[in-house]
């Protein structure tokens, strides 16, 4: 125990004396939480529409004004020539072309009119398909309005829509838990590994290896500082989410801390295991980045797991972040309780034990 | 306890097809200064690492301070001090912090630690530098500090791997005074060096060539045997036959 305390003191002294690390540990969570949610958005906005109006009727004007009024669409061009609009689409000035055929309004009242044609630039598939949907909805709404002016029932009023748990469909509320996890990965995932490999590169680890220190004591002395720093990061992230985005958990803060702690244990244990197998910073960084990429892109942080192919969904069961993101999102937005989420905690607990044991076992004092 | 502190029999270390240490055997007595000589790549460091419990022998056997190098590596570590070729104290800790850290690691009590630190600082005339970061000390000072920290827990044996490489002659002299002092107190010194004047200071010297020990005796008798005037000549005669290293 005395040895452990001496080593822990040494770790904290080294972190404090580092000209860069303490600043990074404070600035990182604040910057990431302040900036990323503002910038990163999957909402499709500012879809530029060109209307090729061959009809020049009140209906076509109604459609144009609906498009202009939409939150997501903006009417960027109004022309009578389709090739002109197509040219603009090619240059990227326009995302979607809506062509209203000649005599559309007249034909609508007497027979089936020639169809409105919509052309989308689908280079960015998300923007293309989402923009298309918004456009179709907007036009449908405009036409429905016209229709119901003539009939007593408004089709729109037959529907009520409610977005449960995230009533304003705020993408940030979905992103903030993911960003917290990315912070844990960056801080508690990279720093312990770099600390160990740093000792390997400077040779100090050899002086440690020639002492009777136990593997477990040394490994723990590398882990504990980052567990404490991890707790600091969770706290800062939650405070920023609350103060800046007005997002506070519906469920209990304790559940969030508990999940975060298990995840921090897991990722730091993982980090040390990687360091034990590497000799240089380069190796460590490269291997860590590989896994971090998998963790960030495949664990449902940024894209929903439900939309992945079946086999990939099964693969995500091996990724620790997927359990925490589920915990954080459901506690934050739905107020889910610890009991309801127990399988996620058990999974994280198993990962935590597994990686920390592996970290202590793979540390070789004698080669 | 017997007076043999290090005893090695047919110790071998192989990396793939490369035999770094080839069947070496020797004994070291308590209080001896044992010079472990050899050209670069002769296998000195590898042999020393096996004796310190940093590396497992491929075959052969040996005991250090009464413990088996194969099985009791961790026990050996309690009874030895080690100073590696590369400076390996913490540069971002002060002189005193490094002393305290290693004292705690070896289980010295708080009171004993402070006493020992004061004693060692006085021995080095380092009192004024106790709160200086080790990284900002000159190389010679760093090496002397490494040595005294390796002795902080009164080990039976101290292993020194080229402790005076790159150190100026005056500091080298002072360093050897520290070694002598430790040996007088009954500590066994196991030292590798490339300075042949240092070899003359040793009680006994072994010379390794290509992983094998070619000669082992007191400096005086080695010089007689090879009818040489200095250890330098002895070394040249033996090392000329080396096929690897250089």
C-alpha cells in the first residue's frame, strides 16, 4: 500500500510538471462539449431548391411560397428553363429541382395532370434523400391545403405528431452522450498508454522492473490517476451540457456516473494492454487509432446500430462504448433506471474486469 | 550465508538462432569488485540482465544473493541494485523525490528514508541540489546520483552497466571512489566498462568475447598470463579474435 501511494504521488507529480497535460485535461472536455454539438449536425438544412415553373398559376406560386417558408428548404432560383436549373445543380448551387408542368393547375381540376418532377443531387446521399423527403412533404402540404380549401375536412388535422423523449428533435441531445464517450476514449484511452510507453522510451521502466514492485501495483498506479481524471471529465461534460444546452438527465445522475466509471475502467485497462504490447509511441498510437476508429464509428455513437446489417449488429456486442451510449442516452432522455439497464452494466463490468486483468497480466517485468 | 554472492553455471541466452550469451560460468565473492569486460555486442548486458531478473535464461542456472535466476527473479530484485546503461531515473522529479520514490519502493520506513536520503546527499555533496529536477543535472552528476540511489536499500550486489560512459575523468574518479566505499562496506559490485584503467581497479576481471568468457582472473595475473603491460593490451589480444560486434 505504501509503495502504491508513493507511485501514485509520482504519477501526479509527473502529470502536474508536464507543461501540456494538465491544460489539455481541462481544455479538452470544455472545448469539445462547447463546440462540437454546435457544429456537428445530421439535420439537413439549407437545401437549395430551384423551381422550374412552366405553369405560372396560383398553385405553382403556392408551392413556391411553401418551399420558401420551410425551415429546411430555401428557394434559390426560379426559372422557366430546366437546362438552366440542371446546370446550377451540376455546379452545386442547387440541390433539388422542382419542375411544375405547363397547365398543371388547369389539369388538376379536370383530370390527372402531368406530374410534378423532382430532381435531386444525390452525391451526398443523406442530404439528397432527406432533402427530397422534405420537398415532397412540403409540396404535398401545399396541395393538400389547396384541396381542403374546397372540401370541409383538412387532411393534415387528422394527424397529430409527437416526438417522445426529444420533443424538438434536437440532434444535439442525441450527440452529447456520444461526445462524452469520445472524450473518455481520448483522455482515458490514450493517456495511460502514452504514459507507459513514455517510460519504455525513456528507459525509466527498466529501473522499475529491476525493483520488487508487483505488476499489479505498478499497473494500478498508472490506472488510478486516469480514473480520477475521467471522473473530472464526466463532471465537466455534464455541467457544460446543462449550462450551455439545457440538457440535464431525466434519470439519475448516479446511474450516469456508475456507467461512466465502468467505461473509464474498461478503456484505461484496454489502453494499458495495448501499451504492454508496444515498444514505441508510434506503435501505440497507430494501434489505438485503429481501435478508436472502430469504437467511434461502429458502436452507435454517430449512427444508429439498428440500421446496421445483422452481422454487424452482432459484432457491436463486443464494443464497450455501445453499452455506455445506450445507458447515457436512455438515462438522459428517457429517465431509464439502473434496474432496466442492468444488462448494459453487467457487460461493462465484465469488460472492465477483463481488460484490467489483461493489463496486469501482460505487463512483463522479465522477458 | 556463504561468501559466494553470485554463482553462475552454463548460463545461456538465445534469441532465435543468435546465441547472445554462450554457456558462461563464474562465481563472485562477497565484497568483490567484479569487472565484466567485453567488446560491444559481446553479451555483457544480456548476461547482466539475466542476473538482475530482467530476462529469463534460455538454459543453465545461477543464483544471485542466494536466489535462483530462473525461478526467484522477484526475490533477487529485493537484494540488488541496478544501474542501466541508459540513465533511468525520473527526469521530471527532483533529486530528493527520486530518492524517496525508490526508498518507498524498496519498503524503507519514512524515518529511515529521510535518514538515508540525508546520508546519501551528504555523501555526494548534493544537499544544495536536493530540490533540483534530475533532468537538469549534468551527466556526471546524474550517474553518481543513479549509483547512490541503487544503493539506497543496502543491497547485497550492485550491477552497474557501463556507469561511466561519457563521464569526464574527474567525475569518473569520484564515481570509482563511491564504488570503493560501497565495496568496503561489504557490497559486491558487478560492473561492465570499456575503460581499461577502470578494469585495473577491479578485484577480478572477466573478458567476454562473442558470448563466451575467455579470461577470468585478477588484473595482475591476467597481465602476466598474456605478458602484457596493461589491461588494455590484454583486452586487445583477446578481443581481436571476436567475430561479431564492433
